[in-house]
C-alpha cells in the first residue's frame, strides 16, 4: 500500500476543441473507495474517465494513477476497465475464457500463459459466477453476463482499480441488481471502484461517494448528502431527476 | 505423363537457380536451397503417384506459394475481418500494383534487374503506414481515405505502365490476375521470406494483436501501445498482399484475406479455433483451386476464389445446422460468494 491516492486529478482542464469539456476538475480517490461519477449526457463523464485512465492528456493540470502520471502509467494489470459495450464485432468468434485470459496479457507480455495464469483465469470466472459459461461465445451472452465476463477479465489481471463506464446500459433490471451486488462484493474485498453512471437510483442505493459532474464538479461527498443536496438540480438543471425514488 | 521423370530431379536445382540472376541472390540462397528440396520432394511424389501436374518445376513453386498463402492470408485476415477492416487488403493490393509498375519502370529505364515484387513490397508497406497514420490523425479508419489510396495506387500503376507501353505492356496480366506459370524461383524465395516474417511476427505478438482486435480501448488501458500494433498489422497486411499477388493477382488477392475467415467464423466457437479453421479452409481452396485451374486451363486466382466462396457457402450451411442442433440448456449464472470461496481456497 502506498500513500498516494489511487486516482488524483488536480485542476484538470481538457477540451477536444477550444471549449473545454472538463474544467478545473480536482478529484482524489483513495484505495478501497467506491465512487460514482454522475452527470447528464455531454457532461464530460466519459472524458473524465479517459483522463483518469491515461487515454487522454490534460490540457492543463495533472492526472495521476497510483502516484504516477496517468499517461505514463504502464502497469496495465492493476487497472480493470469495463466499457458500456464491448467494441468487438458481433461476428467475432471468441469464448468467455479467451476474453478473461486477456486480463493476464499485461503480466505475460509476448509469452504464453502459465499454469498459474490459467488458474487465475479460472478463479476470476468463478468469482463472477461465470465458470459454466467459460466456453460460450461472448456474443451468445446476455448484457449482464457479458459485463460479468469483463469484470472477470479485470479480476484475472489482479486489478486493484476497477473503472466502469456506464456498465449497465442495455442490461435487464434483474441482472443490474446482481451486477451491483457483484461490485459491492469486490469493493468489500478491497478493490477500488470508479463507476461512471447515469442510473441515479443505482448510485443512491449502492455507492459510498458521489461526484456530480457537468464540465466542473458540482458535488463531491457521501451519497446520503448528495441525495438531500441541491447538487442534482444544479448539475442536471432539474430537481425532478430522483423525484420518483427519493 | 512420365516425361523425363528420372532425369528431372538432378536438373531441378539447376533449373531453380538458372532462372534468377538478381542482386538478391546471395541473400536468398538458403531459400533457393529449400525450394530445390521441395521440388525434389514433389518430383518424388510425381514418380510415386503419377500425378501429372507435379512433373513441372513451375508447378512445384506455384504449389509452395499457394500453400504459404493459405496460411498467411487467413492468419492476418482473421485480425482484419474482426475489426471490420476487410477493405484494407484491397486498397493495399492496388497500391502494390503501383509498386510493380515502378519496379518494371526502373528495370526498363535503369536496368536494375530487381523483382517488381520487391518494389511492390516497399510501396505497399509505405501505403499501409500512410493509411494507418491518417487513421491515427483522424481517429478512425474511413472508407473514403481507403478508396482514395486504392484509386491513387491503381491510377499511378496504369499511368506508369502506359508511359512505357512499348516495353512494359507484356506481362501486366500476370500481376492483375496472377499466374501459376510465372512464379520464378526468386519470387518464390521472396515469398518464403515474407512468410517467415509474417508468421514469426504474429506468433510473437498474438496476445497483443488479439487484445487490440477485440477491444482497442481496453487494450490501451492494459498498457498495450495500440497505434504501434495497428501499424504492425497494416504492414503485415501489405506483405501478405504482395506475397499472394503472384498467383492471386491484384484484383482478387484481398479475397484470400476475407473469404476463408468469414467461412471459419461461421463454424468456430473460439478465436483459436477460427484461426485454425480459416487456415484449413484456405488451404483447401488453394489446393483444389490450383488443381482445377491446371486441369481446366483457367486462371488460378479466379478458380481459387470461386472454390473459397463455395467453401464459405458450405460453412454458412454447416454453421446454421450447428446452431439448430445446439438446443442449449442455458447454465445457471453461478452465485458470487459461494463460487469465490470454493475456488480461491486452492
């Protein structure tokens, strides 16, 4: 355990054009935290995530992962990433196990997976309850099952930071609950979770800390305070977003 | 049918070597030696079996080139098709044609005596890098830029050829449509070099190529230099295209990158299986196609592609039948806690 936060953004500004998408954003996430970033469409959530992962370089400010500049961070095994939908083509024949094995690639480089690597793959499959699906084509799975497989890929790599970009879009309600239960279990095991999420109900129910983003940070604090604060209205421009569930 | 069968083996090495007097000879010498071994082996097969087409040294080279194409084209094609980059093979083949024209032009003007396939390799690799750099700058591969590269290459080729029409028009068909009988020892040896480079590179970087093919963003997060591997992939594509051009021709070469892969995707469960099946299907198409074109006296490239398409149609049918047979009892998604504790104990 190092003292540096797992994620640390300091006064980060970034824009694809002259207009910044993210402006003066500071955010520190410590080991073991479970944090959700919420905001309306176009609020810069996904951009923030890409800055955190080092896929984008800030125009101003610094982005660090585990105390190193995010763009220079090269210990890929420590990062687990789950996208909204996998970018693979629908016809690609690839099994769940083959996808999960990718989690070990940062550890083996050009080499082959050892018996220990394969054991880590099987363990990760079991952790997310997908062992029975290991030889299924990934395209045959439901949305919820597929996202579990991607979590397993992160676990196989021994990730200690899990970054998820709206992982439950297109996933049926029952599977969404199971998915959040899984995240909670992993969080209990000590994995740091950063969740980019549009589903405010899920956030209110499951997450410890909320960051409300719309180009800049409007709120950053415990979920209980978030639900009662006026941050929602200021971020989303309406007070009715959580109205039904609050 | 057994014309000079006994005398041929000893003549093989000489006939292999006597065809070429290129500046590359010292470099290619070990590959000429391999070619002569291969040729002796096939003469042996001819003597034992009496298969007619095996009595000609040029067919030995054509078969070897075909077998190599049957491995390397689907090997690279699998990565391209699943990234929906099937068109890139076509674009590079047409720029390779410009490379051939430049080679013929230089040979005619400067009398260099270099195989036009070598200049084709250089031009195609440069074009491949250009396509990749454009895509990196614009953030996406787009069919417009590929169409522009394709047309530019072909236009440049035709202009160069027409400028020298007197001396160069002869033999252009062999590059456009491919030709079994014009695979020289030098070109076969160049192909063996390309084959070694391609198979070696894929064997070394298979993890990275698969990850980038499946999910570019996740691969980048995992610390893989995505742009670098994309460049490797397009350059390997350029090498495959030029290598396969000899018997497939510019116009049909891209089919070998795509059709066997598409067939394999229909019947395979896993990525590993699809790689293997695509190679098997491609080899089937190549061997059946070469034999059919020899006996039917038709253009090899065209026949091979027709056979490959036939195999693809059959694969679709088999794939559908497999799907129907699989009345899958969907397994239960395991519970999270129990499974974790039961497996993490070992």
